[in-house]
C-alpha cells in the first residue's frame, strides 16, 4: 500500500509504500524517531523540528491487490513515484528525497537500474506538474 504522512505542524508531506502490514511500517517509523535514525526522512524531520509521533497524520492513499510477489515491489515503487509527484512531496516542498529510490529501503542490488529510471521519471513528472500549476494563474 501507498501511504502519505503529513506533519500537521509544518504542513509538509511524505509519501512512502510498504508491502507489509501498515502497522509494521508505522512501528518502524516510530522506532526510527525514537532512535534518531537518519535513514528515515520522517525521523530526520521529527528530530530536527522536535516533533512527536502524534504530530504526524498517516493516510493510506492506495492499496495494491492481486499482485504476485514478484511484481508487488515494482508496482509499489511506480505508485510511490506517482504520488510523490502528484502531492509535490519532493524536497524542498515535502520530505521525500530523490535519492530514496536508491536507498537501502529497496531490496537487493538488482533494483539499481530501475531506481535510476524512476528517479528520472519522477523528475520529469514533477516538472510537468509545476508547469501545469503555473498555467492555472
Ligand atoms: Zn514538522
């Protein structure tokens, strides 16, 4: 599933996905905040701004069903990139980092070429969104 975490104090958002149960991922974020983990952008933000877990609101925005285990990670990554661009959650507008798609959160080194590909796609989609945004004025 894809979820978005909103910092209710700063109004910034963070998009991420998990193939696990959401409560497992939620616990991961929570422990990352408590241990000052720098690999979790939510934890980095929380510690920098002296927030608590209660300052964040988690919403599941999309769930993927009926996918084989081989496809689920790729589907999640695609959807995550899509929602990142839709919600403008890339830094400095949000808390997502482009480099996240190369990080240890992704399983195995075989993801490298794919990660680079999605980073590029994400950059393009993001630019297009900005253009559309300006056209509204
Ligand atoms: Zn904040």
